[in-house]
């Protein structure tokens, strides 16, 4: 089953639980706008090469489309549509005035020089420029994209629209010297920690002393490890694309991070070398999924021994695997809630750009904590109301908010019609 089919299945499940209107089911099943672009760059050797890119706007009833841009050889339209749908849900879960969007380019960007990467970014920006903008669609970093790439997008957009004073707000995740927000680098992980702590508080528990395994030691996973270790948790296993490392007594995260920077992988760190599959099955209290989609499936979910699975990545657990986890008594803290810290701080950056302000890191952190803990409470209350799990509760909460926006828009349209 594709990621897009998984997204539709999750929306359908929530819709059935809450008795979602037929109109909203139709609206949520298909994106509002799908754009495929083909463009070229000149490689450093003078050769012209074509690339294909995508931008999807899933639903903009609650505000401008919002979602990252990924540069990866496996990017395709089905994936981008799925991720855009998740963004519609995620933004509504944390109640920020955005809709869902996503974009990407089919490219192995690791094989491009700096000059070629800049060309690629600028040409892609020109190709999608007609549909993006500070109040239309606001991209952000994702897989293999970063602050510098966002700077190039903002600059190229400004060249195309030189009269827009608020052009910096066309993207978020920019570098700090170009309108970026303090606290953005750690936002996804920090938001995940707030959700985890809020859930543990309902059980009168704390992260201190918990044994934690983290699949994915990229930006979000590494920050998660550092924050949790700082709170007294024992990080027993971490992994990246090459494999992982395990230590029952707890890993030295500072040392692991240094090894990752020097050697390119955590596998060189002190501890027992393990595979990603072994990490998923490791002896731990909390399993954090911070890598890629579809990591837990019906084929390996029975091996999970953690009592809590926290999704820091997008779609790391298939719907079927999720159901099996819940049946075996494992609580899943869903991606659309747990990793929403990133888009929340992106929203703060957008606000700062539009207002011409610069908030302190302490202010951003305080706002994020309040937002994530409020969102968890809203999701938990919705799940309790419908006697369902937190993932379904998240989707029900989001669909309610999107349906309300649809009703308000429909009511306004009727008023306009009546006045003619």
C-alpha cells in the first residue's frame, strides 16, 4: 500500500468514527492542486540535465499551504500527495492557520556540487513560483534540504516578485541571518519531548530513568537524544542509514554525535553494533522513530518490545502495524502530533517575518511548549470522547477543525449569493 493510500485510510478511519460529512470526505480525499514541473540545469561539465519536481497543495481551508521540500531520488507524486495530506492534518492538530502542502525533486543531491545545487534550487523555484507566496504556499526544509536552500528560494522568489516587501515569508527554515527563527533547529525534537512528557504525566511518570532507543540520528533524532539525555533518560540505542549501536548501560550521546560528525555514521561509536531491525526490537521503554516512512510494518511489528512508540518521522508506522501495536498494549504517539514542533516554529518564523520582528529563543521555546502540550490535551480529550487511540483522536480533532473552516466558508458564500 502506498503512502497516499495509507493517508486516505487514516482519514477514512477517523471519518467513520466521527461520522464525517460526505462533502468533507470528498474534499479531504484529493488535493486541491497538483503541479509537476520539468526543468533543466547545466552541470559543471557543461552537460544539460533535466529534472522533475512536484508541489502539492492538499487543503487550504484554514490558511496558506505549508510543507517542506525534499531533494531525494525516490521522491514521486504519490509520496508528495501523502505528505501534503499529513500536513493538512498536522497543522489543524496544533491549531495553526495553515493548510497542507509538500514538494520535492527527484534527484540525488549528494552528487551535485554547490553551484549545481544552487542552480537546481533556483530553477525549481522559478517553476513553482506561480503557486507559492507568503499568503499562498510557504515551503520549508525537509529531507536533504536546509537553511541555505531556503535562502536561495527566498532570493529567487524576490527576483520574480521584486515589489513584495514580505518576500522572506515565502519560506521558513531560513538561516538566522536571513530571517530564520531562533529555536528552529531543535523544534521538531523539542516538540516531541513535550508530547512525550505530557503523555507520561498522565501515568505519573517522567522520562528520567527511561530506556530509550532512537531510530534515525539525523537532526531531529540527535536533538531528541540530547534533550532526553539531559533530562536523565538512558539512551540505549541509536541508528542511522548505515546501522546502529547499542549499550544497555546507556550511550554517551556527546561522544556519539562527535563520531557521527567525524565518521559519517554512529556505527563507529562505542557499543555493540546492531542493524536497524535489531534497534526496533531492542529492549527499551520508549522507541522513537526519527528516520523514514514505513519502518514498522506487519512483518516486524511483533518484535517491538517498547511500551511507547513516539513518531518523530512522518508515517514511520503503517496503519496495519499501528493497529497491532495498540492491540498488544503499546501506545503510539502519532507523527501528526509528536513531530509538529517543526511546523509550529516555522509558523513563528513566518509571523516574525510578516511583522518585521525577532523573537528570543526563550520566547519561542515557551510558545512551543504551550502549543504542544495544549495540542496533546486536545488530542487526548478527543480520543477519550470517541473511545479511540491517539492517532485516530488526532485525525478526528483535525477533521473537525477543517470541517468548521469549510462550514464558515460555505456560510460566507451563501451570504454572498443571497445578496445578489
